[in-house]
């Protein structure tokens, strides 16, 4: 839909729009022209310019949230579209708007029904609980209030564009894109799996000319930055937070995989990651520096309350018993920035792209060549790659970095 051009209220006509009546309308002599309003159907009109005539339908409606929305639909040039056909399209649009205002009068499968089917498919495909919870949050908070009760066939590209624009202003450009990606997947599921009839050939949530531009954040550190960063880590009062930051750098794991790590998942030479994002259950090799960090964490955790003992990174102040939000004002690098840094260190340590992907629990490509890899059989390769990265990182930290961490912990435990 396009926004209508404004015309003077004093420069208009009212009549029954027919093919003969529209042909008889004189072209405007100057300015933006005038509007001929149909007396049979409110909102149906013909905009007449100096050389053009255009049949349109224009009205207003209130969204479910109470916001007033202007609706403008181009119906065509009267030289190519009859007034009867244009009026029929206007009536269809009017009926669609009535269903949007009163969802109980819907025609066909709703977006909310398609979401339930799509969510069941996610579980069947064994997508991670974290991914499903993220999609559910996007649906509950953003999609449901606008689209849940609306028939899929009634959702237009213009509706989606207004929705995306509003989200961009309310929650930011990246979040708006993420919500519409979920909506796109739901609509696609309805077309391909539910085979809902009368759906538009083009997905109204498609990203083309809709999504805001995105650019990967460049937050990784160079080798020269590591020494100053580590001084900031040493300055932290909390020994668990000190080890958390070092462990995040040594492993490149996602924040959630780290904060929810249990001691029962820590084995002799690897750590089980049961529910990584977009990946199957994985094993992360334990390198000597990681093993020493884990030992310091065991010693620090013993002096904390019992409900914290199951967690590798405990926090007595949180309800869960483990660290929830590891951001720190004195450090200028988030856990995700440390993940970016780990990727850079893999390159510096000459680790292959395949091994760095496996270590970071990224999905390996879907090419046949990559699918021939048996990742479980490559554990020894991954262990060597991980050890090489750990060695490379420690070479660029402060001198005797681990010794300084051990000394700080010992003094705090004595106190």
C-alpha cells in the first residue's frame, strides 16, 4: 500500500462511480487535482489529476492495541480496471479489515494456530529448549498482540511493514528483524506443512526491502589487547567472576552454556554441553589451563552456600544459584566479545576453520563434503586444536597470569 496524496476538501465531487461516470470526469486543470467520492461505498473513490485517473480505497481502522491505522489501497487505472471490479476489491478489503477488527469473524487458519503447529515441529526436530523459549518470547511479546487471532490470508505486506516499522521504533532495528524472521518461518510452515489454502504466493514477512541493515559487531580483542584486559580481570573482587572471564576466553563458549554449566557435566578430559544453540549435544575438550581454572573454581565454590555447589560458576546472590548476568562495569568486554576474541585467537594459532567451528559449537556447513565428517571421532583433533589455542592465548596474557589468579584466590580464602 502507498500513502495517499492529500487533496483539498473543497475540491471534490460525490456521485455513483460507474465506468461511464468515471470516463466523464474532466481532468484537473491545475494543481494536484480532485477526488470523486462514491456514494454507494464509503472509502471507494477516484483520484483525478491533470492527466491521470486512479481508483482507490481509503479508510481508517483501529488495531487490536487501540492504535488508529490509515488504510490506502490502489485498485487500478479505470482504463484497465472496471469500476465494478474495483468496487468488488474494495469490498474484499473492507471485509478483511472487519475481520482484523473482530477476529472472531475470521476466515481461515489464524497466525496463532500456525504458530502452535510450528512450535510442535521445532520440538519434533529437537531444537534446543533455549531456541524454542526465545521464539516463544518473540511470539508472546510482539507477534501475538497483533497477529495471533488474525487469519493468515488476511495478513498483507502493508500490515507487516507497519508492524516492522513500529517494532523498530519500540525495541530496536535488530530485534524487529528477529521477530519478523520468526513470523516468516511460521507463515512458511503454514504454506508448506499445513497447506493452508488461499495464502499469498509471496510471504508477507519476507526480508526483502523490509529488514533493517545489520552488521556483525566488531568487539574481538587483538593479541596486544589481552594483557590490559587481564589486568582488569585481576582487579575483580569476585574470584568466580575472574575465572568466568578467563574460561570464556579459553573456550569461546556462549554465555548461557557457561553460566549454566554443572559440575556433573565436567568429566576427566571434556565438558558435556547438553543443549548448545543450533547444535547437537557436544563435548568441549579440557586443556591444562582450563583444568587449572576449574580447580580454582572448586576451591572457591566450597566456601559458598550448599545450593551453589552444583554449579561451576556459582552465585549465592542469585535465585538459581549460578551467575545469571556476568557483565561487569570495570571490564569493557562482554562474554560475547570474548567469544569473538576466541575466534581471532584460533586464526592466530593457525587452527583450521572446521576445528574452530567445532570448538565454538557452530553448525558445520550442510555441504555433502562436510556431512561426511564424524565429529565424535574427531575429538582428539579438537583436543589438540583447543590446547594450541589455550597456549597461544596464555602467551599473550600477563606474565605468570595463572599464578597471579592462584595467589589472589589463596589470599581471599585465608581472609
